[in-house]
C-alpha cells in the first residue's frame, strides 16, 4: 500500500491537529471525540508509515492506545492526555526508547 504522491508532501498531522482544534473550539462538547479522533488519526498515520516499510514509531502505538482509551472511557480524558504527553515528551527527549 503506497501513499499517493499528492498526499506524501502534505503535513497530515498538522492538518489533523488544526481540524481537531477547530472542532473543539466550535463544539466544546465534542472535546472527547475530537481528541480521540486526533489520537487515532496520528496513530493510523504512524502505522501507515510502518506498512510502507518504515520503522515502527512508538508515538503511533501510544497515540492509538490513548485514542481507544478516550473513546472507551471519556471521563479519564485528562489522565490519558497527560500520560500521552509525558510519554511523547520522554520519547522526543531520548530518555525513553522503544
């Protein structure tokens, strides 16, 4: 499965973040769903990269798990997002490696 050429250069994660942010601002009650869809989208984009022969991205796996948790248990959104951000920060800093 190959990413179409016109999509390969788009900043899809940035576009996804903009759409999620606008959805949250326009419909605040949709916060849980917007965050869950954003996290699932980030995870799916990471998995798409893996399917196309790239390395496994730990952030994609963490995002998928976080997205599913938010969908299943919306009342723990704060904790899921907090743990997600801490893990991604540790990964980006090189302190945590998978």
